[in-house]
C-alpha cells in the first residue's frame, strides 16, 4: 500500500498560517515545565524533617538520626485529537493557502491548551478521562479566612483576599514572591483603585505590598463546567466556586514545588498522511504529560501546602 505524505514546506504552511479564534488570553508561562522521558507514572520525593539534635555540655552525646524521603507518584496522561480531510477538501484548501486546514488545527490546538490548563487547575475529569490526576484546587489548602462577605468589587477588599493567601503561605513556610491565579471576571475588581488616599489599583498594590503577581485565566461564574453554546464547546480551566461567584488560588512558584512534566515537546502536530482505504488525509494533535505537585497525594486536600485557595469569593453584596 502506497502512502503519500505532505512535503515539509506544505506542513510548515499549514502551521504558520493558523488563525487564532477570539478568546481571552491564557498565560501559563509562570508554571515551571520539565521535559521527561516517556513513562506511565512520574515519581517525586520530599525530604522529611528529622528530630531536633541532642544537646550536651561538651558535645559528648550524639543521637542516631536519618533523613528520610517520602515517595509520591503521579500518572501521566495523553490528550489526543485525530482530524481528517478528504482529498477534495485538501485540494480546495491548497488553492487558498490551506486556510481551512489551518483554522481547524488552530481551533484544536487552542482547545487542547485550555484542557492542559484545566488539568493543572482541576485535575482529570471522570466523565471523559481514564486517568485519575488531581489539580491545584484539589490538592491546595483552603485559606479558611472568613472571606465570605469580603466583597471583591468593593474598594480595598481584594487586598484583604491577597493578605489572607499571603499569610497562609508564610505560615506554611514559603517566602514571597507569589503568583495569584484568578478568573477573568475578578479582573475589574483587581484593576479598580484602592481608595482616594492611595490611588493605585489593587493589582499594583498586591505586587508592591505583598510581592504577589496576579494572572488571569478564562472563566466566569460557571467556570469549571464545560458548556456547549454559540461557537461550540467552551473549556473553562478554573473550577466552579463552591458557592458565591468565583475562586482564586495563590502559589509559591518553584520547580521543587510544582511543574508541568511533558513527554511531548509542547503540543505536537503530526504531518498529514493519506490513507487510501478511506480516501482521507489524517493528522494527529497530541500532548502527553502531567502536572506534578511534589509530595502531594491524589485527592488529598492540603497535601500541596505551597498552594492556597479561596473557594467562595463574593463579588458584591
């Protein structure tokens, strides 16, 4: 059976002309990334704290101690799309710079990027994924700082939320700087001025006062629940709030704490191949990896104490 492959120049043309769909930006650059060899699981280790040393007047007493390592492991997952085009579709696409193919691939890559972000924040989903992976909001620690009723869209109040996360991470032994992850509908309150006496935005003050950089991910009141509507499926990377309007999380960013482990080199797009049995051109879009939260145990809240979050943010009274 003879197979025809697109040339390198044709493949590059398909990639280079990809057109982005209208969407809020998704910044994942703050998440450390590590390239790993392929495997079924990735293991990490956390050093335990030994007992206090024995004291004596002349130093004649000593006690046998051992520093131990706790082993944890995380499953690796593959996300994979298969897309097909007929010979006729591809011939038509060739006459307009493969725009039809480019737009299809761009949409698939965008959706996969949102799904990777969803995996990092929410873990794998039972209804579609066959691997159990926990996300940041599953493994982090609830700040539990009586923030219900501290209305986000009120002057000075976003800084009360920031201070609560800041205090919890300090208590857990992690020094600033930090990164605070918010859904985009918290952006207006964060951009508002603190007050007339201190006419800076809450976002500016979070950075200058609490050494906390604020980043936003797509999401709204129903974030966390993927929905189908005008324009197709919307993937929402941040989980839905328990009650009220939103959730936020704060991280001590350090590759010793958490990172995205990748087997693939980012999201990979395979060259198209022609299958004469179906008269179709086929290509695959794939990402393989996993988020690693060091020392954390699957489905165990608070086991990643370098992540704190508030599950119930009220926007207004």
